[in-house]
């Protein structure tokens, strides 16, 4: 530059130091300038519109003369014009475009006439400008982008256009371009754009076309276009063109769940269900609906799919029992459906509102439901059908006879259905409680349970049947209570299962798990307040924990036992009071007392003892009445069996604590006397009674010492002196007390019985050395009294050399006490009368007075304790003879004129007086003595005679001896295999059964029910024959069964005819059931099949449907036909039909020709001419 003289002076131009980092742009410019100069082919045009920065360089070039300056005018253009072709322009434009010189490129393409590239370059320039300025000038930038996108779109550059729209934020337009212009290639991008603009439905459709299922269903969910998504899923399933991956399955599940959950939260179950149904498997559906307790919807789905058992389970969760029954029926699970419907009917019958669980009550559609029970049970089997009918009939509101109830009871026990057994027993108890006393048979010997059932089957009742059925009912409840008691040992699984089944049926429970039950009726009366408050509810179902269930069930059953037991007690008391007026036998009275007492003692465990105190006292009172009757009885009645029984001993033991003195625990004198009478009469002194007495008697008490002496004598046979002495001291103690201030003083009868016993002890000892006077009545009583009989026998065996024989202690001391006590009592007749009136009003005064006088004379004469004439004078002074029987007094009073008479004379007069009142004198011991004279009216028994008590009793009581011989004969015959007492009882019952089965006023079906009871443990073939005859008679009035071998009729008639011939030939013959089966081939099985058929006929109700044209034939099951042949195949009797007969009500019938001539003859011989009749029956 210096050589060219183009440098400027230093004063004018500053020269800053060159810094590469600072002047790097200058380097770049210089490089570009270098390239422009070196690459120019012809001329280099440099255009500048600003002189500030470029002027120095231009001046420099001017000095070098390498540039020239021209103005931009037409001349310049002309000068610049060269002969460039369109391709040159296009290539230059392309070069410029690639270099980013979009404006220049646009001009070049314009020169080239390439409109496409021109627009492209223009759009690119706008885009570039927009990118450069949009951050600082948004409006300009967006305008450029808008123009660029429009240009791009117009020239078909859709990708660029979409990009511009995206930059503009117009995603929907961009998405439309992707969707419309790119086919399936850019559908996902289109979906993305639509999703950004929240065009969810459009985005979902695009995603679905693009198979971007995750994004598709996501958009459906976000845009609430749920139905669209479901439509997509159905389309995919319909096309079945996808092998769905696990990811897609998860997406599908999530989407459907979210949709279903959305509608569930909105409460729109209707719109929710399509999504639930679209779940990929039923388990998913169940889980979703179950977790949200949508049981109705789940039930509907299960039913649609035909999953009836699963649907039944849902109905169970809903608590809709009837719905569950219907579904089980559709599933052909008839057994479960039958059991469940019976449970429902039982729960609603027993536990209706305000019900206490009995009796079963009616409710709407009850009978229809029971009919359905039978219809479903019939589809299972005949046996199941009959068992279900037993339970259904018990729950029905129709009337049931005593025979049918008894039959149900036994069948329930046979098949192990404890509910049938329980309800039947309770119904029978109600029949007994509601019946008048006049219906009861009060004169029955002890019978077995089976005989009780036979009685009830004959529509008869007694105290025994009431006791029997009470015990059956009670045992069931006790068994269940033992199962419910947690303190009890674990029972067998079978027993526990039976008890649980009964509780479930009785209380309307369904086991939900091991520790809780579903309660069908939450208003049930068996639920206590605590139990009701412990209920857990889930919808229509209520649960109760097993512990609470057991507690409530125990409470109810204890209350039920107490309630029914008390009702039975009241009924028994009423009957017993009535039986007193009827003058029933002592044994019948005793059985009544035993039944009453056993029930009362059982109930003491379940209710307050105070409420039963009256009943127990009543039993004790009646028992002691029998005890007193036993002491004074001289008839053929024998009380030993009664007093020897366990209930009698239990009554004595239990009564000890009931009679104590006020202010202490010592026993009253009255009860001491009664206990002494019992022990003396029965000679039965066990350890239990001894221990009980020790609790209420001081060891040193007078009566305690007597009881110990008595026990020692009864146990060892020695200690007579101690026995007599303590007996005398005990009676002396009681005699000396003031009876009018005692709570329960000894009655005059009891006092006399004990006095007579003590006197007999004294006379027995004296008799060894002489003779003793006694009366027939006293000797009979003392020989029936086992202790006095043993005492007498002991004295006779020991003789005079016995060291235990102290005459003063055993004879004179008690004799003097008795005489003094009697004389003291007789001094005041009014006191005796007051004693009787206050202590025992039912006792008559004269008999007591007479016994006192007779005892006074007997001891005075026997023991020579005084002058008998003086005794007579004493009695006369106190005007005793005025109140004695005149026949007795007339004989004794005249002796007062013979004060110096002999003892023998007075003894003869005394004997006459006793004979005059029917109580003959008895002389015991030596046949000679000062008391004995000629003409003395008396029995005489020596030592030898007295050693054989049976002979003495035969002479004194010939009627009783005859009774005893008959009893011994029966016992001997029983052991020898002859006609036993049991056989006699069986014959009596068979007679009742025969009368029942022959009664034409009783319908056949009632006879059939009774026969089923009779067949339990039946030994007499007459019962079977009578029923078979009734069956033949009934069938003869009907069309013969079409599917039954008619040879069966011939066989039955033959059997009946054989029996009749043998029985008529010898009515004493006894044919057992085994004898019958031995002549009837396979008779036992055939009879059982007949019973099964009749039972099926009755319960199926075929005959209840009347037809105008013809009665329905009695159809035996087809499979039985081949098994019902047992006679000759050649016999083919003709048969004829009869009018229809209903099972419970036989309509008017007219006799027609029978099956065979033999049957006609037999029927005519038995019944004669048949008459039209109408029979009533239960409905």
C-alpha cells in the first residue's frame, strides 16, 4: 500500500492493535471477500447500500484501479445483463437456496421460471426469518410462519407445512395434514397433535388406525369417549386380527376397569355393565363386581352365562333365599334347593314377628312353598321325597292326627332328622296339654316306649304317653345343650354334626364360615339383646359369631325346657288331682307321682328351685300318703314295689332339707316321723340318705342315734337292744315337745304307726318267753313292715340264750313308755281332736282313738304292766268309750262290773270286742298262759308258724296271698318261656290295634299312619294281617295299578286267608312276625316295598286330584314291577275298577266285583253287606 501510495496519514486514521479474538468477524469477512474475488468468473458486483463501513475499502480499490462505481439504474442493468439460461438461474437459485440465501434464491428461481422452487425458497425465507425474529417480534414471526405454512401447503410440502403449523401452535391443522396427506405413515404424529389440542375422540380414532392402542385408550379415557373405546375393543375382537401382546392385554384391562369405575362412581350402573362384561375373563368380572358389592349385576351375568351354581352363591350373599332356591332348581341341584326351602319355611314359621318359636305360624305363600318342596324332592328319589314330605307336612298349617305325629316322630328318629323328631314330639306334647283329663287312661300298667307309641297311634293317651313324649323331646334338647356347652367334652363328629344341623334348622341359621352364621330372620325371638347387638350386617345379610349363636341358643333352649316342663307339670298335677276323685289304683297314683317328681327334679337344673318347691312338696305329700296307706293297708294291694323304687328313695333323700325347724337346720318332728316310717317299712337305708341326715341332725340328737342304731341293725342284724332303746328315746323326745308350737309336728297317724312298731318290738322280745297279744291288722302291718318282720325273725332265731336279749330294756321300758304316753294323750280328748285338726285335717278322730285304746290294752295284757280293769276304768272316767265304735264299747264297758275278774276273762272279752269291729285278736308264741282261756276268739301262731311268714299271711290275708301266688306264677312262667306279663301287655295292645285297624270310621290313610308306628318292634303277625286286609279292601275300591304285578294281590289274599284259617281254628295260637315271614316268601322286603309305595302315594298327593271320568290308578314305580311276584304265574285274576278314594277323605263308595271269588267271599264274611258311607279326615 505504501508503494501504491494508498495509505492514509497516521494523524487521520487510528491504528488499533489487531486482536484475533476481538476481530474474528473481520477475518470471516475477509475470507468471504477472498472467496468472492478468487471464484469470480467474469465480473464481481459488490452492492452496498451503506458507506460508513465499506468506504475505506472502496477507496483503496479505486486507487488500485480495480473497481468502478456505478449507480443502480437501467444502464447498470443493461451492463450487467448477460445471456444466462433458465438452467443457470435454477442452478444459481439452488446454490443460493442451499447457502440460505433464500431471497436471492427466490429471485433466481423466479428468473428461471420455476414457480415451485420460487415458492419453496420464499417459504423457506419466511421460515428462516420467523425463526430469527420470533423471539423478539412474536407477531411478525407468527405472520411469517403462517405465510410459510400456507406456501408449503400450496406446493404440497405437507411435512414443512405441518412443522410450521406446529410452530404456530395450530396442532389440529398440523394433525389434519398428517392424517390426510401422509396416509398411515404419520398417523401417530397426527394423533399426538390431536391429543395436544385435546381433540380426544379424533386423536383416539387416529391412534386406533395407527395401532397405537395405549395412546388410543388413553385418549378415550381422558376425553370421556368411553363408548368409543369400547367400540374399538369390540371391533378388534370381531376382526380377531390381533395377536394381543401382554402389554395390550394390560392396557385393555386397565381401560375397561377405569371406564367401569368411572360409571360406578357416577352411580350409572346401567352404562357401567357393558364395560364389565367386556372384561377378558369371568374371574375378573367377579372380582370387580364383588369388591363393590354389585351382587345384582354379578348375578345377572352369571345367569346369562349359565353359571347357576355361582349365581346361587351370589343369591346367598344377597340374602335372598327364595331367589337362591329358584336358581338351584335351574341348576338341577334339587337336594340343596329342597333343604334350603325347608329351612326358609321353618325360619318363617317359627320366627314370625312377635313369635316365641312355637307353634309354627302361617305366612304368605307358605303352602305354595311347601308344595314346591315336594315337587323338587320328587325329582331326587322316592326316599328323599318321602323324607322331605315328613318335614313339609309337619310345617304345614293342615291338621295332623296323633297317629301321624307319632309316625313322623319315629320316622324322624329313623332317618336321623332331629328337627322332625323335635317338632313331632312338641306337637304331641301340645296334644296332651290341650286334651281334657277325660281323654287320659289313668289305669295303665308300666309300659315301654314302643307301647306308648302304639297307644298314641290308636289315638289314646295316658300319663305314660305324656311322660314318654316329654322325655323324648327333653332328651333332644339336652343333647343339643350338651353340644352347645363349651365346658363339655368334645363329642363325636357325627353327634356334633346332627346337633349343628338341628340348631341351624331350628333357629334359621346358615353356616358362613367356621366361626360365624348367617341369621335368616334377625327379628327371631331366640336372639337375646346381647346377641342382637352383636349382629354384623352386610346388605341384606346379618352374621352372628358362633359364640353368640351358641349363647343365644342355650338361653332359648333352657327357657323352652323350663316353660314346657312347667306346663307339663301343671297338666300332670291337674290329672293327678282328678285321678284322686276317680279312685285310681295305688300304682297308677304312684306312677303319676314319679313322673311328676322326675320332671320337677330335672327342671331344678334349669329354673329357680323356688318355683318348683310347690310341685316337689306335692310329690312328697302324695308319696307320704301312699306310705301311710302302705302301713295301714290290709287289702291285696302290695306297696313294696312302689316303696322299693329308686324314685321313692330319691324323694326321701331330696325331702330331707325341705323340712327344717325355724331358726336352725334341724329336721322337724313330722319329717323325722315320715323318714322313720319309710326306713322301717322298706328296711332300705343307704349311705346317701345317711349322709343327708347327718347334715341336718346333731350326732347326739335322739333321732340321730335311733337312725344310726337302725342302720346298724339293718346292715348287721344285731343291736336289737340299742335299736329298741334309741327308738323309745326318740319317740319320747317327740312326745314331750309342745306340738302346737312346732312348725311341722308328727301327725297322729305317723305317731301311732311308730308307737305300734315300737310296741311290736317289745312284744316280739317278750313272746320268746311267753305269749303276746296282737290284732290281725297290727300283725299284718308289722309283717309287711320289713324291719319289724326282720326283728321278729331275729328274736325267734336267737331265743332265750341271746346275749342281746335284755327284757327290761327291750320289753318293759318301751312298754311302760307307750302306756304312759297313751294314757297321757287320752286324758284330754279335745287335745287329740285339736292335734288332728291342726296337723292332719284329713284324718278321722275315731280310728286314731281306737288304735290308742287297743295298743294300751295289748301292752297292758301282754307285758302285765297293770290292771286291765283299771285301764278300763281310766278310759271310762275320761269318757273315751263314748267316742269309740259302739260294737267295741258294748263289749268292754260291762267289765267294769267285774273289777275282780281274771285276766283271762278280760282277754276273752277284749277278743270279742276286737272281733266285733272286724279286727280279730292274734296270739303269738306259747299256746298256754294266763291270758289264754277257752272260747277266746283269736288266731294262734306258734314259734314254728311264725318262722314261715308266707303261711301266716296266707291265713290272715288269703286274697293277697292269691295275688302274690299269681304274680309268682307269672314270673315263673316268664322265666320258663310261657305266656309272660309282657306277652299279656302285648296282647292287650294288639287288641287295641285290632280295634283301631278294624274301625270303619277311620280312613285308610290314618290306619296306614298308625300301622307305620305299629311296625316298630312289632312281634305279633296279627297286626300285619289286619293292615293287609285293610289294604286289600282299599285297593278293591280302586283301579288296579297298571305297572304292578297283579300276582301280588293273589299272594296277599293267600297269606291273609291262611292266617284267618289258622287263627279261626285255634284263637289261642300266637303267630309271630317271624312265623309270618317264614310262610310268606321274601315277605319282609315285600311288606317294606308296600309301605314305601303307599308312603309315596300319600305324600305325592296323586289321589287328591279328582277326575270326573275315572279314578287314577295306584301306580307302583315301574322298577318295582318285576320284584312284586311271589305266587303262581298261572293265576290271572280278573280285576275291576272302583270310584276314586282320596288319601285323607274317602268318598261314598259302592261295592263292585272283587278281584277274585275268594277275595269276595272273605270280604263278605268279614264285613257282610257293604253300605255307602262318607268318611271324614284331616286336610
